[in-house]
C-alpha cells in the first residue's frame, strides 16, 4: 500500500470506511484486543545498543518496498480463524496482511 497521505481522497475515504466496518465486526465478535496505526518508515528511528556506544539512526531498521502500516492484536481460537480475520482486513485495506502468533501464547 502506498502511504495513506498519497492516496486519492475518495479512495482513502472508501478504505477508511471499510476498515471501520472491519473494526466494528472485530469488536462485536469479542476477538478484538487492541490495534494501532504506524507512521511511515520515513519517520522511523533505529536504535542499536549492541556495541559499546548506542547509536540512533534516522532511518527504518530495514528498507523495503512494503511495510507494516499498523496492526491488530486479536484473540483467535486457531490459525484458521486468524486467517479468516486477516482475509477480511486485507479486503478492507486492499493490501497484504501478515498473521503471526504472539510468543508464549498457545499455538493457535
């Protein structure tokens, strides 16, 4: 997905309406835990304290053509359910969605 700031205003409004509908369904289902949007990678700082002196770089950790623009943390009984929600999110945003389990949680 291109930066939301670069989207056509009508297209952005349609995406935001679809995401709002998705969020409502997620909350009403009881699966919603929390979510957040992220600023573009161009605003990132990378902190590296693995050496003798910490370094703070005004750049993303990894340069990539695609990036994570936000996230949802949901409660899913299994991986298939998580993939179903991700499919709905992908349709709303018109972009790929990655699914990962939290460490320490049961393997769903």
